[in-house]
C-alpha cells in the first residue's frame, strides 16, 4: 500500500473529503466557539456586586463564585452525552439546539431575583455550551486536516481569548450600570442561529469498514498509533484529558479569585477589574495565533511543558504583585501559556482520535476542560481561606512548575522513542 493511500485513509476517508470550507464557514465556527468563553467571562466583573446583592443568603461566599462556574459542571456532565449524540445523529441538530438553549439559560439573570433561580439558569447554560463546544470542535476536525486543522484550532483559541477580552470589558461596563447587565449579552446568540443553519454543512460520515481497515493497516505497518490517529492510544488520550483538567483548574482561578484579589489591592470599579483580567486574554490570543509555528518546532508534550511553565511564572508574578499593574503583568504572562495550551489540547486529541470516535472523544475533552473550571473554586477556595488570595496563587505556581517538569520528561521520552523508531526504519530499509 502506498503512503498516499495510507494517508488518505488515515483520516477515515479524507481523500473523499470536499473542498476546504471558505471564510464564512470559518467565521461562523469561530463566533460559535466564542459563545463558550462568554458563558463565564461576561459575568466575572459582576461577582462582587452579585455577592453584595445576595449577602443575606447562607453560603453566599461560595455560591456567588458558583454562579460563574456552575455551567462548567453541567458542561462536564453533559459533554460525553453530547459527543455520543453528535456521532449518532449528526453535528448541526446538536449545534442549533445548543445555541437556542444558550439564549434561554444565559438570560435568566436579567429577570429572576433568587440566587437559586440564577444558579438554575446557569445550569441550563452549561447544557447548551456542552452541545455548542463539542459540536464546534468536532466540525473543525471534520472540515480540516493536518496543518490546516492545527492552524484553525489556533485561530479558535485566539478568537476565544480575544472574545474573552471583549466580553470581560463589556461585562465590566454593563456591571457599572447594574450587576444584571452582563446577562443581557447572552441574547447575541440569537443573531448567530440563522448563520449556523444556513452556512454549515453536515459532514459526510466516515465509513466504519474503512476506518476499521485503517486501524488494522496502522498496526501491521508498525506505525505509531499515537502519531497517526489510526488507533486510539488510551494512555496519551488520558494525558490530554488530565492536562485539560489541570489547565482549567488553574486558569479559572483568574476570573473566580482575581476580582477579590484586586479589591483587596484597592480596585473597586468592575470595569477596571475586567481590564486587568483582559490582559490575560489579549496575551492568550497573541500566543494562540503563533501556535502553528510553535508546534512545528516542539512536540505536543513539550508545548504543554512550555505552557505550564508560563502559567507558573505568571501566577508567581501575581503572588508577588503589590499593585494592580503587577497583577496585570502576571496575568499577561499567564495568558501566553494559556494561549498555546488550549489549541494543543484539541490538536493532540485529533491526532489520537479515530474519526468514528471523534465526537465522543471531543466530548471527553470538553468534559475535562469544564469539570476543571467547576472544580477551580472548590479546590482554590480552601487555599484562599488558609493562605489568602495572593498566597493561593503562589502555591499553585509551585504546583504548576512540577507539572511542567513532568511534561518535559514525557517530551524527552517521546523524542527517544522517535529516534529508536527512525533508527529501526533506516536499518530495515
């Protein structure tokens, strides 16, 4: 069998794929991906005012932070099911249903006056984002291959980061008016629904017989399944899932804890808080746009090694900061790591995922990402109670440095395996 034919089947029949989608499809998917970051970021500047509004509610210190992260729990719970439905029933129906639920759940904070009702709306929002996020990433995997897919994942991460800048600043501006104001921004998904319905096509389903034959070919030809994606390397898939979880536990300390840290430093205006948090998203967008170049020079584990080192350095800067400017610098450094980490999660998983399992494995990634976001205040709040806001960032910085070292060790192991495989191939040739 020729290399060309193996490569054609290595993507589950990519040779039969249609032309690369155009700019309108690309823009639609990027805007859809930005809905996921809006789910949390838009209301972050409102948290202190929301806390004050519901201050008589028992447990409000925890519940006010849960308003931000409860969608993440329901995204985590529903994403595996969304991935299964995406693979069985198709991409577009799940995406359109998710966008409609997004509007319904996201806007509840506009008109309810019970913290319990606000939390119920946030739970429904989580179900919606599970559908949107899983389907969007799966469609990118369907529409693009190879370097083009990696570039598109980088653009998606950049659009999410820069969307986070817009949404946090917009949320801060609206929160100056009233803490309910940011909840109105969720209505924007209504404008995206017709575009999704018209411009996105349902991709051709992979032929199960072809993909099974490709798995056999990958094993008998001696190709590394972790590199070709023909078979599932469950160890590396679990590594990707764990990286996604750890990244989001730490990343979501910024919107859940930074507003209170900044208030301790004398920053009381919600817009100023949003501006400080936006520094991370700006840097993340810049880094994400360079992901394709970074990935050409570094293996996937090495990219995670760099990413977690940057986040550790940024959190250390936040720990040492004595004024809001120092916090912004630390957040910007953190953003550089976050910006290359997110597209690395999705591109590495796509290289590992057989096409017929793509929706389900993407659903698992989405679950890991958002379960990490939900667990962030659960794990960080005890640290804050024990060590203070700044001390919690310092402790997490130390833990992330250890995680970074672990990924560098995995990268070194991967490099040794590649050298051995290359030597064997040369000798057998």
